[in-house]
């Protein structure tokens, strides 16, 4: 999934095309999956305006990953649905954020192995920070202010952060994405759960960060350098 415009990054091109370790973030992500599952079939969902850019990048950089390129939709939900239209029945589908390039090959393989027995496998990590429930209130002078929501005290011990890839059986997740769009669909697991697909969870990875800001990119670069040193 690389269909976003990446406005939060404030870069001249979408974040998935920014460089990390000398190659595009999306390129690095693709290589993780191809290394983990050598015979994987890739469907890459992109902003329509940047499909020519990506074709040129892959040709220039000799990216040897066969891909079906699909145009993204108005939301992530619609982009995923477009991508699933290119997925055959009887497949195992891993839906992954193109800007999570540090996911390990071990986690990818573990999730595909679990998907042989489970209809939906979702990686999560526990929340280690104190969590507050706040709402953005508009003040009389027109300014906004964060205010606590009375009586709502989230327990971080039962809160987990959800990651990707999220792995499903193709016939199940394609059926789930025939539902009408809802703002409650924040990831593929929420779409699957609403449709009645039982979810199973696996321990995710703290280094499997989603790069959405400049700070994330700096952190990802530092993590990548540490990983490269540890393998040298």
C-alpha cells in the first residue's frame, strides 16, 4: 500500500519515494518481502500521478520485482479494495504499508506460516506510554484546546499498537472489502472484524515503524545503520 500523498512529510514527492539507505523507502519494503517469500506476487498500489515515476525508478534502478501496479483510491480503504481486485482466489494476502521498510523477514515468514491455520493474523505491540483520552475543544475566542474526557481512563495494560503486514485468506478479505466504507475502518483488521472474520494476533516489532514524518525518517535511517553494522 503506497497510495498516499505523504503531505505530513512536507517533501516534494510522496514519502514512499524518499530515499532510505540509498534507495526509495518503497523499494526497501519490497525487497524485505521478496527476500522472505521468494515466490511472492506483488500488487503495488500507487497514486495515479506517480505511476510513471515508479515505472521509471524501477527501470533505472533495475528493480527485479515483478509487480502489478494499481491506482489508489480516495482513502486507504478504497486503495486496498482496488489492490484486492488483482488478487486471485485461494491466495494468502499480506497487506502492508509501503512505508514500513524495517519489518523483519522472520516476522513476515512467521505470519505466512500462521495464516495456514488462522483466517487473519495481525501484528501488535504493547503500549508502553501512559495514555490519556482527550478531545479538541473550540474555545470562545476561536482557538482550540486539548481537554480531558471526563470518566475515560484508558488502561495501557490492555492497549496494543497495531502494525502491518496483516495477513488474510484472499476470499475472506475480498469479501470483507465489499462492505460500505466506514470511518471506523482504520486498518484491514477493522474491516475484517466488522465482516465477522476472527482475528489472531502475533507479537510485532518495535523497529517496524511507519515512516510518516521527517523524524520517523531520521529514526529509520539510524535503525538501518545499526542493523547494517550488526550484520557486517
